[in-house]
C-alpha cells in the first residue's frame, strides 16, 4: 500500500510536464527522495519526458520538409495521455511503467 507522500511525489513526477517543469520535477524528486519506489517512478517519468522533448525536436525540424507534422501531433497526444494514465495508476497503487521507455529504464537504471 502506497502512502500519501509516495502518491504525491509520484504524481508530481508524472504531471510536472503540465505545469512547465517537465524534466525538472522528476529530477528534483529523484535527487531528494529516499524511497526506492518513488525513485523508480521518477526515473521513468524523467526518461519519458526526455523522450518527448527529443521526439518533439526531431519532429519540429522535420516539419520544415512537411513529413514531421504527423509525428509532432502524435508526440503531443502521447505527451498528454500517458502522464495522466501514469498518475491514475499511481493513485490506485499500481506500479506503472511507460510503454515506450519503461522497459529500457527498468532494465538499465
């Protein structure tokens, strides 16, 4: 059973992107938290948000030659939906792993 503090820290890690501190929030929580569960979730949130920034930059550059519009729209939609899903799962006490970056983070970090 997760404590309220664990849920709050995980939610801030995952939802930081909506208040403009996408990479900063999980990074700070990763550095200050002593809880292994919160650290794992903040690593996943950080990796996912880094992936979103990189995908957004690549898609934005490709928009100059028209082929980047669809990947940019997909990146935006993924960036809106998955953090909400992760937060809802965290509140329910489920250990959530992002489908895009989760397996990489869990096996390497």
